[in-house]
C-alpha cells in the first residue's frame, strides 16, 4: 500500500514543479546519462548545476509502448526531477532502449503507423504524468545489430525517421499547453555503419540533439589495445576511428553542427598480457580484458607501477604497467577539457557522457563544466 501511495503522489506533484523554465538555454549542452544499476539514487550526490540535461537510463519497451516504471525506478525518476529545484534550467528526460536486448522491439513497433502511434502515445503519457522534459530514443541499432536473435529490417532506417518525426510533431503540439519546451534526442552510433543504415539528414530534422556515442571503440574483447574514445585518428590505429571522424561524417551526412552532442566515456578498458612496445599502445593482447570506471582508474595514475602516457593525436591518456604488462585506456580531466575546446571550435551542440556514476567525485564533469565556462551556474 505504501508503494501505491508513493506512486499516486508522484503522479500528482509534477505540476507544482513546472514553474516556467527560462527560455534562454546555455550555449552548450552538458548531457549526463544516469544509470542507477538497480539502486536508489542519492540526489545530494548529483551535481545538478553542472549539467543542462539528464537522461534517465533505461526505460524498456513492453508491447510497443514505453513500460511504466517500477517502484524503484519511479523513486529514482522523482529524485532526478527534484534536482530542478537546484537548477531550473535542468531538463530531465527518460532514455528508452539501450544496448543489448534493451532495444528489442523497436524494429517491430516502428514498422507500422499504428505501432509508431502506440509508442508516441506512451511517450506523451510519460511526459504528462511525470512532468518530463522529453524523451531520448536509444535504438541500438536501426537495420543492424550485434545481438544474437535481435530483429532488424532493411526498412528500419526509414522507420526510425518516421518514429522521430511523429514524436516531434506530437511534442510540438504539447509545448504551448505545458508551458515548456520538449526535447527529442537520440543516442546514435558514431561510425559509418550507423550512417549506412539511416538517413541522418532527414532524421536530424526531428531531433533537438544527436548524441553521438563516441566510445566503446575498443572493448574488452579486442585483439590489440587502443583508445576507447580518441579525439583524432591515429595513423597507427587499425580501426581508423575518432571523434573528429565521426563528427565530420555526420556533418557531411547533413546533421546540423548545433545538434551534434559529442559523447565521452566516464569509464575505461583494462587489458592484461600486453607487450611493452610503445608502452602497450596498439599492441597485441594476450590476457583478459575488463571494463573499469573512472573512479577505479584515477588512483592508479603514476601509482602501483602504472605510468601515465599521453597520445597527442588522440588527445587521450593511457596507463601502462611494465611489470604486470597491464594497459588501461581512459579519459581524464585534461582529455575532456580538450574535447570542450573541440566542441567550441566546430560550433557543436555540447558534450554527453556515459554515465554519471563512473565519476562520483565529479573530476571529469568539473573539467567539462570549466571547459565550457559554465561555472556550475
């Protein structure tokens, strides 16, 4: 009964929270994905004044609709919405989908006008019920997949655009009544395969922000080491990938610069059994790999046998332990400051990061905040 009363209260209170949001947005968006990992969030540990947008990840699909949150998810959403008391310009979205099986069902629902209507109806209901500022569509991926058994179709790319169009049109019709702008954003792939399966010139017309996932380029299953999120492409990189490459390909594909939000990781990758040549960079991997959060990497910098090195082309640090033959790729404050300068140089929309709990001390977020001159507002 207590859970029922809590949910009823959550439904009723947003209207009191919806004082007019200031119409002037910060020049650069700082978008943080918050992934609770099934735990209750502590709002006092979230630096709301250093972000412009929070995407609550992830909400799943059920029968082609955005599934209603469970009790813990509802509490966490309420915690995030309550942060607008600290920062009235903070926008809170739900992110729908995600990696792995999280995006199962998008291909099916987007296939028909009725399916798209059902999804959009559920998005509208969520926005109105909880006082949200929009929806982030994290379809991974239209037309292709890395997940065994995931349904994809050749027409997914066109249907992705239709889904975004119909969502945007419904939100446009709601804004005046709600008295605030509504955001449509999408987490997108950042390599050529995404562009080969979508029409981003058309799709981006209906998006407030294109959140380029410029990370996961070197994961724990690789055969050789590399940077997880390099700024510029290194000649020695077998994959020939970088943030700059992704951005320029999206600009060429017709995405407006102001809508491009560059994604950076608040985590890294660690590999064992890496040969010492070039301090382990671009070397074969003979041991196991694993993901590591930034807070786990930071204490190792120039400690416990690990030495920090800097790749000037990639604008990325890395650690190597010559005794244990361990290599770690990650981003630090210096790297993220360089990325804010890059965003400003190209007139892009801002920076997005995955995900908040990887850096509970706000070392990386402070660097992004300082790089954009936001001063934590």
